[in-house]
């Protein structure tokens, strides 16, 4: 299985002096023999390294690195699994920020990428690289937003009309709700929210199902979400689907089923984000972790939904790092009025910044909530303030715009 490992470390200045160039040349030969790709960034004190290769080879190499006295404070930042290499070069490439300008380093790194350019913007590996490089630059102060300075302007979503139904005898429907990035004026993804055929809530839908078949039905319904995405024409936008964690454990071939349905409806795996909720206790974590690795190896994105509301919390975050984390609406509601909520969200932002995990604030209903969260550094939002879920389609999106001419841009 193709594995990507990112670690950071520091140069041990007490070691006998050595040539970094010679070290890299030696590593290039060693890594090439193992079919490992290495990208090494150095800023004079800190190293950031990205390694790609077979899982067993990566583990062996990383054990060697940990034991190397030239490295101090070796910390694993991310371990990921993917369907393809991110970089074309086999061996080792060094980028020295002590001698090269940050912008030129970033552009050079991107030239070695094998991913389509649109994928690198959201790819966690490239986020780590950008953050490491950008630390060499002066930080840009973040403006504070004030609710009275903003108004909301509706816009039709760039998709086809809502449709009355998809397939005869389908057991459910889906309502689509956009996750938006107001500062960029773009849709980040569409969340497919399950509804009964009477338009009822997810709770009502699942309460009508034989409890012995909940996980099987949970998985099977996702085919209708992908069919809806195809029918309304989501283009290259992403679609997020909710999945009970234990559906990945209890239903044989769950990942293969998802892949078959994704491709059958003209989608790419990179367009799909699986949102697992922490509201369900996960048993058999080894099987769950194996399914997560299969999803990542296929190129499917992962998110933890309703973070802060359930059983797993920070424990789940330590065991696998998703692409996206969605902060539960109970924490978000009236955050502009609550010191404890603000302290909690600031801690979540700090944690996810270090791990290069994108954050989404759920349940935004007031412009005051958006202003506080945007000023705090969150860029992605979901809630009635911006767009309501629409059955079998996407409704109007309301974008924040300056209420007074001359207001500074986001």
C-alpha cells in the first residue's frame, strides 16, 4: 500500500559537523533503491520531510531516521495512504530556505507534483509544505469583522434544478446543503443529508428500519446521494456523505461498494468526502482503521462530523487525522457571546492548524457568529445563514458583502 509519511525534526547542533548536501546525496541512493520518494525542506534549524513508498519500507526508513543522532525531536505529523504518488522524483530532493526565497521554493516543489493542480490546493501534504515555507514570511494581520458592516446577497447555486426523484422504489431522499468559503466566494462542498421519502429527519428514517439492518441500509443509501450528484450536475465540486463509523466495520466490502457507486455515477474518488460522526461508539477499531486506510488509498476524503458532541472527541483525532473537522453546532451557537465556547474553538483552531486539518463551523445562523469565527481564522461554514438544505437539489446561497462602500476586503 502506498504510504505517505510526514515528520518534523531539528538539526542536532552538538553533532560533529557534516554536509547537508552529502547527507541528501546518500539518502537519494538509499531511497531510490527502496523506490521511496523524499522531499526535504530545511530552514536552518528545522526539517520537514515527506516520504512516499511502500508501507513496510517507509516504516523501516523512519525507524532509522528516529535513531539518527543528527535529528532531534523527531515528531510524526501525518501518515496517509493514497492511490498515486504526489511527487515524480524517486530518491531525495532538498529545498534549503536559508539560500532560496520561499516563493521560489514553493513553485519548484509544485513542479515536481504528479497531482492535478486543482488537487494540490486541498491536499494535506501540500498544506504542510506551504505552512513550513510561509513561516519564513511575515504574518499578515487578520482583520476583525463587525456584523453591522455586512449584508447578505442571495445567488442561485450553479447547479441544475431540484428533481422530484431519482430511481423507482428508492428508500430515501437527500437534501443538499453547501459548505461555503465566504472569503473566497466559493462552494467548498455539498453535504448530502439523508431524509425519508416523506421528507422526515434522519432520526425518523433510521427509526423505521430493522435495527439489525441499520448499517447495511446506511451504506446502501449512499448510492442515491451519488445518483443525485450526477443528476443535478455537480461538475468538479465535492460531495460529502454521512456514514456511521460501524458501517465500515460491520458491512463486508463497504469500501468496494462505495468505490463502485462513485465511479458508476461519473464521480471521481477525490470528489467524495466521507463524514464519520463521533456520536457512535466505535468498537473493533483495528477493522475501522483498516477501512479508513482503504478509503484513503482510493483517494476518498475523510471528515469527523459533529466534533465535540459525542463519545470519541480528541481520542478519535489522535487515532486518525481527517482532511476536515466539523465543529458541532452546539459549540458554535452564540459563540460571539460565550467566553468558554470561544476558548474551546481557539484551541481547536490551534490543534487543527498544527495538523493541517481544514475546519468547518456547523450550524451558523447569525451573522455575529460568522464574524467572530471568520476573524478567529475559520474559513469554511455551513448553516442556515448561508444556505438551507434543499430536497433533491441546492437552494440559493447567501454571500456576505460589505454593507458600506469602501469596507476592506476579506
